C-alpha cells in the first residue's frame, strides 16, 4: 500500500470520482459483459490507487487513468482467452481507440453545453437546470411558474434548440481552431 498523506488521498479521490463515470463507460465499451466491466473497474481503481504516488500531477489524470483502464481490460481479456467470445488484441485496441475518441467528443460537447448554459439569462438557465433535474415533474414546475405544462414544454423546446445551435457553433469553432 502506498504511503500517501491525507492531501494525496483527497486529491486521488477527487480525481477518480470526477472521471469514474467516463472510465466505467470506456471499460464497458471494451468488455462484452457488465459483470466483466465491474470486475475490471475494481481492479482499475486498485491499480490507480497503488500507483498514484508515482503519478505526475502535471500530467492529465484522465489520460493516465484511461491508459491504466485499457491495460487492465487487455489483461483481463488475455486471462480469459479460452473463451471463444473474447476479442483479439487488434480489435480490442481499435475499440479502445474509438472509445477514447468518443469520450473526448462527449467531453467537448459537455464543455460546450456548460459554456452555452452560462450564456443564457439566469432565469432561463435555472429553468433548464430545474427541468432536467432527476425526478423533476413538468406539471409541478409549470404550476410553480404559473404556466400550463404545454407552454412550459414549448419554452423548453425553444431553449433546447438555442442550446443545440450554440453547442454546434462552439464545436465548429473548436474544429477550426
């Protein structure tokens, strides 16, 4: 077990938690069964923790973690080579590359959406966030706003369209930069 101080422990937990969903999605794309992905994710977490003392904080944690996840998935699949449903290394490598590229696209889209949300007037931004909060009910939100649910749906549709166009423009600017 690495001899890490509380500050390093906190830093690791923050970084791992920030990227855990993306890592899980990446690992899941590489492995045929959800149970396999869960098993590999446990091992990824252990390896990242064990090697965190060697991690250079000036590097990109996400890229480092994806590299570890890729190696762990490869190792897991090599250990299961007797199973005829296991992908060969070349295909797994291609899937890993495509998964990493897709995750980068999703991250760019999330960043653009966050920036576009910030451009909305505060009242509109808060409405969008409230409408898409887990468990939100449109009828209750409409009643609180003194609107019919249909009027709220129409407003949200226009806001989604505005955000979609903003995201498209932002991504196009990034591609040309």
